[in-house]
C-alpha cells in the first residue's frame, strides 16, 4: 500500500469518526426545531428491542416521567416503551 492511499484512508476514517450517527442527528434536530423537551422524547424513542437484553421488553410495560412546570407537575406515562 502506498503512502498516499494510507494517508487518504486515515483521513477518511478520522472524518467518519467525527461524524455523528443518525440517532444523534435526530436528537439535535428535534432540540433545534421543537425545543429541549422534544429532544428528550426523541432520545426515548431511540431504544429498541436490539438495544436491551432478551426478556426486558416484556418486563417493562410502562415508564412514567414526572416533570415540574410553572403551572404544576405533570406525569407522563409511556406504555410499552421498548418495541
């Protein structure tokens, strides 16, 4: 392998390592267009069956998140969060 090919390979791999993946781009896009709360929802939506151990999706029927706002607290329930 010539030095030019090796240098091009190293440069290309370095750029690919610095490029965020599609999940990161989704969260950033949601935060920029809809605000921080939407980016949190986008982050929750990234988790899938392949991301957890076997049997975990069946054990978790719902996830509850409580947030404090100027007009009081709100409880949000997500049913079957891992699909």
